[in-house]
């Protein structure tokens, strides 16, 4: 109710609804006489040369003028004042979001006399203190773009750290738009297209990007935006669409890549494989111009992509001997035989009370009559090995190649209309239909990759700006972005009786699909539980602002409303998942782990699952409302000092579900059943006085912004700022608990603590499964099962941001910026396990495995807690009435420090250049990215919940050094020649992008022993002197931990990293002029010009036979490939 009251009040106060924009730029400055005294009352006419529109303003008593809310483009500024000559400043380029300072000195004389100046856009940021970089149209059009996605060029900005496939061809809003900006979590950025919110509800990535030919430019704000912006823990990116002008202009183009132009990948050569088939065609056209000169303009774009290629991977599949149960040739990395022990021979160790012993299988082979029928049937879905694999272990013995087609159609149209010089409006609509085929390396329904996925995107915006009077302007905007993805898993309709499983399992699973089998020491089988996906994400924006120029103050007041919606059937694993580890076949002490004892595939053949589960859940129907009001004052205290003062107030509403199908975790709730007293349970929105949201809404989210800009000298500016911004809850707090509306069932795999297997994988739930009960059982919901629910008092995280930098104009269009920026993330959302065994109990050792009477047997009907006796550890867990409990909590924090350098030359005399360097460190105890673990390496898991201080380490997003350099250079050779020499050899342009960066963090793990942690002990230097793909880590630096202990290795290693990147992309182009207005452009683009591989993550589990080896390239990298293109332009 309070949220609605706030919304209505703000709406009435501003008469409109709107989002934080700053898409439009402004020209501001001072008019002075020859003695530098201010000139009051001078008329300043700002004329848009492309469209003929103009804005007339008058200088204040201090001589200041400001023309806000101008669209980007080229301008002419004409100043007139009685007693002075007129001044005409021509050819000013105004970029998106720029506050261009243009001071004008008038000469004495008659108004009829005019002094003309070919002005240059101001390079120094004297009016604003936010740290930002504009990627102009010239770079968008000329630089090499693999996948033709302009988002890739955000990599040019200092402080931007790409994650995953960031900037690749626009396909998914998940893997294609993960980026950490200035220390923020990857899902907490604010993406906008034409000023309208474009973040995906689930991933936080951008929902739609414009085609390069439809993108005018975009700005990335990396630090301390004005109060117009909020809802970010990292940065802000706003894309501006291209508009029509008074001149007709257009293009037709085709881009081509194919196998013949590409180099073979490193690991294809390694496996002796030929270049994979590959064909990429992208073609399209644009057209823009006037509908009515100086009044109405349009711009249309269309493009189509057809890509056919193959993905490649290494996997581990069973050998012919292993499929028969013969492990006599199964070796560890040291060449020792891996001994298989018989789980049915487990007996107490008479020499060590409380411990157990197992006997090895004779001949290290499983008798044929003990091979489980289900395991035998499932094994047939593994392809045969086709490579030798690693020495001794034979891991990575299958090299897979499979097709991965992509098809894409994009249409866009924008219309601008000027009612008169005071009122203008524009609208844009973009439609993107994409199909992404997924690689099926197994060539059957058991493939683990996600299934084929179509994407449908819709984007629309409508904006209106009116000059109420020269010092008072109004702006309004509405828009939406929609992202729809209907994916049907490839095994839909599968009958599990084909695997010799009981037919009842078909009815127990919510979806009729091939189950998921996670087999230790082998690659898995079956798609992930979330492969089936019908998802629609919508973001709506309505916004409005009033700008008031009052003397030396540029005041802006605004309000913003957004609504995010998500409908999704993917939010829980709705299939049967079975796991098989080494535990049941290791020995002789079954509590101890060793690289040469036990084998996951042997446990699988015996049918001895270590875990099994099945969940039934509803489709989610989520909504998050958001509202904000703000005030910003950019105050020219003196001609050399500007203060940016702002205050923003936000209310981000709680996430609600249309059917209240959510659960929350209350750790303090007390209740009893069957004479058993319990603490901690689930509570539900709309029940017992709770609101409908998933958290308590804060009404105290004030965000001050303070900045100072001081022009020390004519060409030197010092800038400093500080601000607080609150994180979005979409993108991070998105997978709320559904326990009660969903129901999990766990397979009973052992009743004696994991020593002796029980259960039958042909019928994992002989007593039936748990069915959803809704909220009717209250605190008793989910007793005996694994439940989920975000913490009841979950907080919205926030970011404290600060920066200091120095800008120096060097002359000739050059500028250098040296800076420092910081980011402190507070109350960041991260998963927390509520149900776990306290560290203090581990000293009991094997006593934890002793069976004791189970007080919950009388109230639990199925699953492990329905047994008459359970292990002592089961009852010592926090909240022992559940078999598991977890959810989001605001417990994570981070700190980021960075030194940055930006050297830039605007395009002139045939050359532009941008060099960006970032030297940084990001430390956290968790990425703080909510449920989305977006990282290229490292780990965000927690080993010991009783010692969170031990989780503090370098972040998975930490990237110590990153240097990106780009240039556009028109070769001067034969430029002024004539005839054939000029036509063929003259006028070429080079556009390189050079990237040098550190590698990603590495996390070393180990198979956990009984009641032990998942990290080893670090006992030496983990680095090696000459790392290579067969030896990237020093295994001798790690030691397995003993049962009932935690390892001391850090969450992420502080010194050893993956392979760093050294990459050069290059485009070479030439324009062949047909007539004055018509030209044909030929271009060749080279990606990874030097064909330098960037290796991916090494296998980092010390229990694995392939520890320290690398068999893949880093994400979003590949061999050299060449793209050719022809463009017709007019």
C-alpha cells in the first residue's frame, strides 16, 4: 500500500512517469566580452545541422547559458548581442549524455559582422564528475566485430571486465551479456536502449542490442552517475539508435566467414582433427531520410544471419573394458592401478573401533551378474572413445564435434517528428528473432548440453520533449523490452522403461525426459534439470523529468517507474537426477579418499547411487515494481568550479508471484509435531499477516551524490565524486523458494551413513514421492525433505562508489585521463546453507556415523528421515527436521580498488585512438551475484559456514591488469595519387583492437572425505615454472585432507591464474567511390590475427586423473578467423 501511495504521489507531482535517462546531451558555457567579463542577455541559437531544428536561449546575469535535452549529433552555435560582432561556432559534435562546455568570447563591433569558428567538441569533462566513456558511431562502424554486436565495444572502456561470451553475436541474454563493471557483480548493471530499461529479469544482462548499422553510439558510465541514474552496483550502459536526417542515407551489406578462411583450433590440431565446417553469412540493408524536410524523419534497418558450424569438446567416456566391469587397466595419474572395493564387504575395523574396512573386488573386476541392468542400459548412451586420452588415466578420451546452427532476423524502424522548434517526439520499434541450435556430441537424447533454443525479442520506445520556455524543459518517455524463449528439451517424451527402470518413475517425474546421471570420473549423461524452458521476461519503463535553468544552476527533477515481469517454468529441477561418486567403491577405509581407490563409474555399474532426487514445481509468475524520484543540481560555482549535487530516493518493491507460490525461511520460528519440538521453518506470503512479497520492502533507500570538478588550468581538470547506489533485485534475487508449491523427494541411498548402499535405481522412490501441498501445512511444510526459501528479512544490497581523476588535454585532439576508483559492495545477495553440521561436532569423528534412534520417524513418511535409525550427524545438523535447507541471504560483501588510464584522440586527420588500462583488485567472500554464478573461473561455494572469514579471497571477477588499445588510421600512401594507383592502392584504413589481460582465478578442490571439506590442504607453491596444457598446476603443493576436517586452501588461489590473453583483432577497409554520394566499401576483418590460443581452465580437482591439464580454450576465444564484407553506402 505504501508503495502505491508513493507511486501516485510521484505521478501527480511530476504529471508524468519516466525512467532515469540522460540519453539527451547538453551544450553549456559562458559568453564573455574581450576583457573576460560576463555578457548578460546575449541570444544563443543552437542549431542541429542534420535536421535543421534549433533552440534559442539567453545568457543569465552571470553570462551562463545552457541548452539541455539535445539529441546527439552535429551542431552550430550562433551568439548575438548588441554592440558585439556575432559569433558562429560550426561543426560541433555532441555525444550521447555529454555536457559540452563551450565558452564564447565576443569581439566588439556590429551584430551584422560575424566571426566564424570551426569549433571542436570539448574534450575535458568540466561539467560532470561521473566517469564515463562514449563509443562513437565511427568506432561502432569501423572496428572489427565478431558476431557484429556493438556491445563488444564496451570492452574498450577502463574498468570493464568481460565475463563469459560477453559481446558475442546477440543470442542469449545470459551468456552473451555478463560483465563486471568497476567491481560490481555481473548481474547488477543498468542496461538501457534509448533510455528505456533493458535488463533481463533473470540474468541482469541486456535483453536486446541494436544492430551496428542501427546504433548511433553508446555511453558506458563506470563510476558515480548523477542522481538521474540508480539501480546498479556496477555500471550503466545506454545505447542510442540511429535516426534519419534531412539527407537520404542508407546501405546494403554482406559479411562472410567460412572454414577456408579460418585457422584450425588448437585442440583440433591436438586431437588430429581437421578444421570444423563453418559458414557465416550476415546480410541486410538500412535506409534513412526525411519524410518532410526539417520536420519528420525515419530510419529503417534489416539484417539476417545464417551460421552453420561445429562445436568441439573433450569428454571422458568408459573404455570397452570398463563397460564390462573390468577395471584392471584403470590407472591414476601416477600410473597406479585404481583399486575397486566391494561395498557389500564393509565391516567394522577391529583394530580401530569406530572405523570400517572393505575388501577389494577379485581381479579388480565387477562380476557380470552384479552389473546393474539400469547402468548397463544407460551406458549404451555413451559413445565409444575415439582418442587415447590423457596418459595413464585415459581421461578426455572422446573428442566430440557437433553442429550448432544459428539463424537470425532483425527488423527496426525509428521515426522522429518535430512539431515545431519547441516540441519533438520520436518512436522506435525493434524485432529480433533468433534460433540457436545446440551441439549434440553424443548424437542421442542423453546429451548433456542444453537443447535447441529460439529467442524472440521486442523493443519499443516513445519519447516526447517540450521546451516550455527557454529555461524550463519537459521530457517524458515510455518503453518496453520483451524477451521470450520457448525451449523444449530434446528428450521430451522419453520412456524410462527403455532404461530398465520401473514404469512408475514415468508418472513420478513431472516431465517425461531422459533422467540426469552424474557419474564420477566420467562425463555425465542427460540434460540438466533446467533444460526445459518456456520463459518470457518483460521490462516496462515510464519516465519524466523537468529541467530548470536558473542562473548558474542547472536543476533537474524527475521520476522513474519500472516494472519487471518473468514467467518461467524452468525455476526448479523437475526431472530425476542420480549421482554416483567414489564413496561406495573406495577403501580399504571407506572414510578415506585416495586417487588410486574407488571409481565413480564402478559405483555406477553396481547401481550404488550416492545421491538421488526428484522435484515437482510450479511455473513462476513474478513481478517486481520499482519507483524513484530524484533532484540534481549542476552548479557552476565559478567559471572553473562545478559542483554536482544530487539526491535520489528509490523504492524497489518486493518480488511477488501471481499465485503466491513462494516460500521464505524463518530461522527463529518455533513449533512442534508428534511431541518433537523444532525451530526454523517456512513461512508464506499472504499468510498469517505477511505481505505478498518475498522480502520486507525498505522505504529508506536514499542515495546522495556529490561531485566536484575543478578546472585547475585551461587544459587540466580535477574531478572527484562519491555516491551511494542500491542494487537491483532482478538479476540476483530471482530464484525464490517454492517449497510447499514444489516438493522434493530424496532417494535413500544408505541407512548406515554411507558405508552400505541401499535403494534401487530402477525404482528410486519405492514408498512414493512427496507431492506439493501449497502453504496449507505452514511450518510443517517440507519436514523430512530438502527445502528452499530466501531469508525472511532479506535486505537489498547497496554500493558505495567513489573516484578521483585528472584529465589533461594535450592538443591536437588528444586527452589523457588518470584516475582511481573504488567500490564497496554491502549486503550483497548470495546463497546460504541453513542446514549443515556445525564445525564443533567434527571432533566426535566416527561417532557421527553411528546409528541412533530417529525422533522424526513418526512424523516423516518417506525419504532418509523416515527411517527408524539415522546417523548421529543427521540429528546434530542445524534444523535436523529437514534433509536440507538453503536460500538467499544478504551476507556477502566486496571491496574494489582500481587505477585507470585513458588516452584518447578523437578522429581527425585520418587518425583516432583509444587506449584503456586498468590495474585493479577485487576481494570478496562471495561474488554477491545472487543465484547467478557468472564467472570464468574460481569458486563461489562455501566450505565451512561456521568460518566465513576463511571465504574471503580474490573474487571470481578479479582481473588484475587489462589493457585495450584501438585505433582507426587512414593510410596516407597514394592518398593523393590519381588513376589506377589511387583506386586500388590508396585510401586504405586500418582498425586494430589489441587486448592484453591477466588470466582468471583458479580454485583447487578435492573429493570430500567423510564429513570433510571440499578443498585440500595447501602445503607448497601451486605454481610451476613453465606451465603448459599438461602441467598447469603443481599437484605436490596440495594434500588430501583427513576425514572430519576442512582443507586450508583458499577459495581462489591468490597467485596462480589461467592463461592470460594476448589478442589482436584487425579490420582493413577501403571505400571505392562510384559517384559523389555513392560508394562501395570492401573490408576484411581478422579476429585473433596472430592465431594465439588463450587456454581455458585446468582441471583443478586433485582427486581427478587429469588434474592440472587443460583441454579447452578460454570462453569467447578461438583460432584466427577472417571475415570479408562488401557494403554499398550512400
